[in-house]
């Protein structure tokens, strides 16, 4: 493994230098580039060791096809990454960006790679991914951290608001990967040149130059699931509210989950579920025939998408837990595949995620399986190692997880080609 570290580390030297210190000095060439949203589960930012591991550099891997996993993850605080692509010809299967030619920063629709270079810095028993300027007295953009120290390859957990996108020129999608932030408060971090003082997150030095991004909803700007929320709404299986909000952190109820999942399946090509609008009898003791969701719940029950409780109730208005969400999405994925004439078993396309809080839980195996299926199961807010199986599923994650499931089983991917 050490020889693998050396080979990749040698390839991962960052050569970019900063030539300016403010967003206002964007080079004219930058306006020619656009950005394309991507499936976040197919990318990973890694702190790659250089030499013996005394220092680290940024390495970005992309799972281009599902032929073979490009990396695996294990452990916690930090999550260690094994770059599997070093063991086979990864052409057409994996993408690898090792320096400023392959990745850069993009903030509010503007390339800032000429102002900020991406670096991994160490302090306070942690490793931070930052956008640094040549002027060491200036604060750095705070992109993510590993949540621990190691001399091996470690996963960098992106801070909320940061995500991967791809560079576009005219209508062409390029191989260049952006670490992208959109929002009015770009987090920065104090100088980390050494010492024991904890890094201090501060507001941007030039807040007047930062403009909020375009979003479908006024309350999803900066949300970690922004791109997936917008796509889910575009597909049509979830929607916002009349006041132009999505309420991303609001809990999803069990009956809302049923409606959302059936809408997702019904959006697939050549699928028409023909869900009745009325029912003659109550599907569960606490679901009256007059309830808005009764027919959907009855349909989902008949097709083994949901189950009730031992007392005969369904508890439609109760918030659905993250573990229950995984159970319904697995059944929904299997049902969707059968409607397409395929074998219903879900096939994983990436390594299982090791969660720190699911061992011994009734849904442990289920959650692990769903982490291999387009990362339907992922850590809370896509950061750290906790899944929080008994916590209420929020609308933002429920939309994203359902979209990932749909993308994995649909013959025409929905995460899309925008």
C-alpha cells in the first residue's frame, strides 16, 4: 500500500499559484466557462499523502462508470480511502484530477482559480482543505476537512454549501472539476501556518462582491442538496410551497413519503401506475377512506412498498425515520425494476459506507446495502460518518435519496444531463 501512496502522491502535487486576492479581479477568460451539476455520489475529495505522509495534497476521484469501484472507504475520524484505481486500467471507468489543471475553485458562478489555490493544511490534529491566496495575512476559503489526522489517504468531508461541478465551455462538458460554492456567506478560515490556536471561521473579506445564486426556492440557496432538490422538483415527484419555499429541513411524514415514492416510480419511462383516486375501505385502522393519501397508501400496501405497525396502524402523519426511508426506497427500487422487466434485486455500484452509529440497529444491513446503490444511504448532511437511523428524515435528504434511487434503477438516468 505504501508504494501505492507514493505513486499517487507524486501525481498529486498542486502546481497552482494565486495571483490575486479578491473576487473582483476575475480574468476575462473565466467568463467563457460555465458549470454543470453532477451526481455528488460519484466524486470524492481526498487528502493524498506526499512521500511519507508528512504533508498531503488534494486528489479528486470520479466514478465515471460502474464497471469497477474506483475507491473504497473505511474507518472514521478520519475516513480512510483506498484508491482502487491503481490496480487496474481505469480508462473510461474512473477519473483522476491531481493538480490545478484538473480542479479549481468556483464561487457564485465565477472561476477563482487564479486567485485561490487548493491546499491541504494541517493543524489541531486535523487536515483542512482551503483555498489559499499568496498573501498569507488574508483568510483562506474553508472548503472541508478530514476530521482527523493520518499519513494515509483520507476523505475530505466538504463543508455545507460546497459541492462538485464540472467545467463547461459553450455546450461542451470538460473534464475539469470545480469545488463550487454559491451563497452570500463564503466561509473562511484564519491563517494556519502553525501553532495551537484553533482555526477561526470568519465572514468573507469582501462580502459585497458575493451574490446569491439562482435557485428554485428562496430557502434552498446554499443547501447541500440544492442541485438534487431542483432536479427532483423538475422530475415532478416532490414540489415546493406556495410561498416559494421548499422547507428543506422540515420532517417528511410517512404518508408524504408514500406519495413521493409513487410519484418517482410513475415518472419512469413507460410506467403508468394507475393509482385509484378513492378506496372503498380503510387500508389501515388510522387511515380513513376520506384521507387525501388513503388511495396511495392502499396502492403502496398492495404492492408491498410499505408495511404498518403491529397494532394495525400506519401512523400517516408521523415523521418517517431515515432508516424507514431506506426500507421504503429499497422496496420501491425493486418494484421499479420489476416494472421494467428486470430482476428486482438491487445491484450495488460503489463500495459500502461504514457508518459509526448503525451497528446493532434493525436496519444496519439495509442501510449498508443502500449505501452501495448510488449512495442512497449517506451520512447526515453528507458529512462525517453518522447515519442517524432513528432521526426524522428531512425533506432535502428525502428528495435527494429518492432521486438517487430513481437514477440507479431507471433506464434513463434522471440526475442528469442538464
